[in-house]
């Protein structure tokens, strides 16, 4: 499913989890704004990934397919997500600072 999905927006990530499914361990990335991604997945995969109750997508990455240990893959996702949240926070702080400066002049 992950190959079919492509690249998601880090701002839409709401959770990243490590989950054992059968004989495999998956990293599951949960995304909000699911409607933005609907055209990326064939109907069958969309039905598997979309959770209607929360209107979120659960994109599953198999560590065994990628050739990396599940914990390492999970840590990679988490580090990128944390870095992204920091970058977004810094951007918002800069915008707020600029807005404050403009309003005080």
C-alpha cells in the first residue's frame, strides 16, 4: 500500500505506531485530511486504509519489504515527524513575530 500511496504531508500526520500483524511488524502512519489523498489509492486500497469514524487514513509500511528492522523504521519516521513539527513551529513563530512587528509600527 505504501508504494501505491506515494508521499504524504507531514503536517497531516496525527500518529505513528508500530504494530505486529500476523508474522510481520508494520509501521502505521495515520493521516488527517484524508480527502486530499483519495485520488492516490485505488478503490480497494482506499477502503482498507480509510477509517470512516475518524476520517483518517492508516498507511502501513512493512519493514520486511523495505529491508530494515521495524524499530529502526519506526524511529526514522518518528525523527522525521518530530523534525517536521519543529520546523512548522519555527515557521509559525516567525510569522507571529513578523505580524507583531508590523502591527506595532
